[in-house]
């Protein structure tokens, strides 16, 4: 069977999946005569989504084909993947439902992206399926939603701006936050369930990393010291704590894969922080984190967390999801404070060492140019609309279009977004669709 579908949205009737479908309807003109399909378990719900598209179709988008498929029925997934060139997976939690889809996409030579933010799942499929994906000339790219396109592509953008200034990257501090309006902020239950399963798999993640045998990232320049936690930072007008989010793990994994995939992108020492405009939010997060850490150890605890999301998240998550007003009023930002070392300060020996840093095999991190102080400082910012249901559809759809149109510039295998899309037009596509990447004037210290 020939691949007659350009893009398939799997999980199109889910909370986030519906927003992804809407985003394709808004932007489908970017792909000439896009042939696409929506897929999920329930034909009735799929037809409801298709009917909404038909009624509200202002961009003359070709009506999607409706295809019933279910993770529990592999034959339906095989039939779907055989026809698709690019497969968008919106069905989570990915720890439970993601791996069979990845495996079937590889078997059917279908490129795959998803909106996962579950670190253990992402790192596991990278280890398990990278070789088979390469052998089948398939690109598998997880974390293409808010987790972690803005942060991952933002780090790449920042390194590019240092290069424009004639510097190699040394140290980058990343401060991330959200802004909400008078209606407050809330997220859907599916996102919450993924969070519960992610925390419950921390020990599995540690074991996985012990045996991963991934490349070791070297350090350029003097050591980057961590900022004091729970202190007020004037640069972002808020209190900061070290980040333990998906983004930080994806950035670290991406720098390891830069070496494995030979992208030529130099590493930087990175530290990530979450920003809160009120100290009480930090106290609530620490209390909630302690409860989650304890309860996710036990099946009864996980069941309790999943049964009462609103209570255990202090109202941040609910089965009702956010209101339209909440979505419209929310936004996010990542601020990158970067230091680099001027290339004109390096002698020939230093330059050769820098050029070879990603090809040197070593069993512990190397520290090079530690005698040179960074002399170039820049501040960049990535910002955009509400993270989960506006930004995620934008980023995953633009990733799908880029993968469909620029496949020769994208490596085969399982890799993070910046490794996959570093030599494509994705950054510009994101800018054109409301995700801002800017060099900004800002207080560095």
C-alpha cells in the first residue's frame, strides 16, 4: 500500500488532540493540497470532530479522512501507519501507550513525532529504537509540544546568537515562568496523569541512565555555579528554584545526542530554574512535590492522586480542564542568560581542542579552556501563548510540516527536537506562527 496520507493525527478526539486538529485547519495552506487523517478509538467522536471541521472550514482545508485505530489493536495501527508519511501521536500517558506506536511506525517506515513530556519514556525509546529507526530511515522525534520545543530550540537559538557574536558557548542560565490572567491557570487531567506516571518512574529512569552508555558532555570555560534557591531574582522579578521539569532533561539529552548525531553544535554548561512571582507558590510546590514523591511510590497512592487531581494539585489540574478564558489569558517565557568566550582569544591549540570536543571519547567530563573567562554576554528570550493547548498545537504541527517538507535535512533515528530540526526552517516557522525567539536587552546579573 502506498503512503497516500501526508499527516495523521492519532488521538484526535482527546483534549489536546482536538486543539492539534484545529491548528492544522488554521495552517494547512502551508502544505499544498495537504492529505491528512484523524484517528482514534471512537468512530462517533471522530465523526463529530470531522463535522466541526466541515462547519468551521474557512481556509478551504481538505476534509480529513476518518480512521478508527486503537493501541490495543495493533492491526489497526499497522494499517494506519502504512499509509502515513508523518504520524502525530497525541495519545498519553506515553509510558502506557507510546511505545507500541513508535515500534509500528518504524516497522512501516513512517516518521513519528509526539507531544510527550515523560522523560523516562523519551529516554527509553531513544535507547531501544534508535538503531532500528536508523536502519529503516525513519525519524522518531518525541517532545515536540511545549515540552520541549521552546526550551530546546531556544537553547539552539542562543548558541547561534553567541556564534554571531564570534563566541563559543560556555555558560547558560535558563529562567522559565508562566503568566496567568485574572481567571487563573488550569491544565487538563491527561497532562496530570502523565505527570503522576513520570514521577513514579524516577527510579526506573535512574537505572536506565546507569546503563545508557551515552556520550559524556565536556565543559567549556570555568565552572558554572548554581544560583541560590528560593531567592528573589531581579532579572525576572520573581523567586527562583532549580528546575526538575522535562525541559532540563531534554536539554541535557540533546547535548549528548549532538555528539552521537555529529551535529557540530558545541555544548554549554546549563542550569535551569523555575520562576514564581510569589513565594507562597514555591511553598505550595514543595509541599505538593513531597506528597507526590511519597504517594507515587505505591499503587494505592497513585490511584489516590489520579482520583483527586484537583485536590492534590491545589486546583492546577482538573478533569474539566481549563476554560477558554484561562487559555486566552495565559502565556509562558524562557529567558536565557548566556556567556561565551571570544574565538579571537583562542590560540591554534585551543581552537583544535574546541573543534574536536564532541569527538573525543572519555569516561568522565573534560573541562577545557577553564583558564579563560567568558567575555561575551547575551540575553535571549523565547515566549508565546498558553503552553499546553495553544503553544503545543503550534509547535507539534510546525514540526510535522517541517518533517514532511524537509526530511532530507533531518537525521534518521530517535533524537530530541534541536538535534532533529537544527538544519531546517523550523525556527522561522515557529516565529511566523506566534512563538517569539528574540535577543533582548536585559539585566545580566
